[in-house]
C-alpha cells in the first residue's frame, strides 16, 4: 500500500492508503523525502479548482518533490536504484507540435503532478518517467533538491527575459518564486537585483539574501532592464513596467491578475517586450547546479517542515503565519 495525502474536496484532505504504484517500462519508482507545498496546492485545497482545472475526483497533492529511486521499470537501468533524484512534475507526450519544437512546457497533453486528474507526489511512493527523475549532484540534500521545481520557474523566467551580464533586474513579489528568481538572476550575471513586496518579513528575507528590498508602495527611483513579475498583483506589473529602461523586458510569472492594462505609448516609446511564462522546459539541470554551487540558497526560503500526517497544517500555513515562506512535507516522517 501507499500512504498518500489525498484531497477529496475543498478543505477535505485525508492521509490514506492508496494502491502501491507499479513503475511502467520507462518509469522509476521513487520514495519522496521532501515535497514542497506550492500556492497551487493551497488553491486546490481552498477552492477545489484553478481556472478550468477542477477537482472532481480525489487527487494526491504536491508537485515539488525529490527522493530516492527504489525500483525501476524493465527498460530503465537498474543501476539507478538508490539514486537521489529531483522530480520534474510535468511529463509531456513528446510527439505533438510543441514538443517537437522543443517547447514541451506548452504540450497540450502534458501530465503534471497534482493537476486534475493527475495525482501528485505527496505520498510514500510515486512513479515517474525516468527521464524526468533528474540525478541530484553530490552535496545537495533531498530538501534542497525538491526546491529545483520553484528554482526552475526562476530559471525559465530569466531565460525568457534574456537576463544577462550587467542587467538591472526588478523582481516584484518576494515569495518563494520571487526569491528564487532573484537569486537565479544574480547568478546569471545581473549587476543589481531589487526585490519588492508588501510583507515586512519577506523583505527582511530578501535583504538577508543580499538584495535591495523595497516596500512595493514606495516609488521606484531607478531604471531596470528586466522586470520579473512574481507577485500576481496587477499593480506590481504596472509600476514595474514604468520603471523599465528603453528596450526593457517584462515577464509575467505571477498568476492571479487575470487582466492587466498595457500603457501602449510607454511600450512603444521604450520598445518594451512583454511575455508570460508557463512553468519551464529544460531547466532542471541548471536549477540543480545553481543549488549545488550555493548560488541559490534554500535555507532562508524553507521556513517550515511537516510530517505527512501534518499536510493539512502545511496547506493552511500561509494563511496562519505571516512569517512563513516555503513549507515542506517530509512524507517518510
Ligand atoms: N508562471 C508559472 O509557471 C508559475 C509557476 C509557479 C508559480 N507561479 C506564480 O508565481 C507567483 C508567486 O508564487 P509564490 O509561491 O512565490 O507566491 P506567494 O504568494 O508566496 O508570493 C507572492 C508575493 O507577492 C507579494 N505581493 C503582493 N502584492 C504585491 C505587490 N503589489 N508588489 C509586490 N509584491 C506583492 C505578496 O506579499 C507575496 O509575498 C504566484 O502568483 C504563482 O501562482 C507561476
Ligand atoms: Zn507534446
């Protein structure tokens, strides 16, 4: 059997036995040691849906996972048993137009952990395509490896923005995604990274990581080459865009502001580029190497840990504790 954190309906999370997963021919069976709780898990927990994805059957939550390979399917190298791996949660079909164009994050057939109807990874055991179980470099522990998922969001945002040497980068939103994106931007060559938020605690953490940290309600005096919008607040996008220098690039990472207004004369006069990001593609090796080198730190971002039986507490942490950032569930405890 397989003890799993199963969401049955909004605010109805049960830790219960599910059948033991059997790895397919090209899959590995992994024992997750750490699973991060993401805003999307919380959203399904609170509302039972995100846009057109509706929880209409019980679903295992969690998609930020790392763990140890305990078994392999017949087509997978048995030497992988015992390997520490970070699980890339979205497995595309590999055959559609988007996959063949190398944009597998845009695959319409992608099966992504904890996105209805696909079960997530918050369980004693989970099966995944062997190519999406990325070997973790020496020196990283399972908790750091689990953070390769939100770090990947930052890697992809920096790639889409073309962050390079000398760029002045503004990150709006100092949640886990913003704090990881800011660290990736610095590691990618940004000469200065400024982070904004409205939470004093989160600004404190941004300062501890060595970033310029500003209350989002204060005016922005400087000009930036890149805006990584990681708050989901429409106001952050508007203010951030105004702070961009000519030829600036704005990337909408944050979700929540379903519409934002575009200042057309500003976009034209400064030739600003605006794009969104959808998850990531081909980022795990980079994310893991940034973590292994210490250029992306998780220690101040991971603020809370829970045993599997405490998954409910992990899912309600954000609304209960203003001094929280990333919660991890340790499924083997
Ligand atoms: N595009 C993607 O593929 C992708 C992937 C993962 C997460 N996300 C999105 O990224 C966003 C960040 O994720 P997170 O886990 O860090 O969430 P989070 O809620 O922990 O962080 C958001 C932060 O923004 C701050 N904020 C609110 N209003 C602000 C404003 N006006 N200016 C600056 N900051 C403000 C909040 O105080 C909070 O600290 C979420 O919207 C999430 O849905 C997108
Ligand atoms: Zn595809």
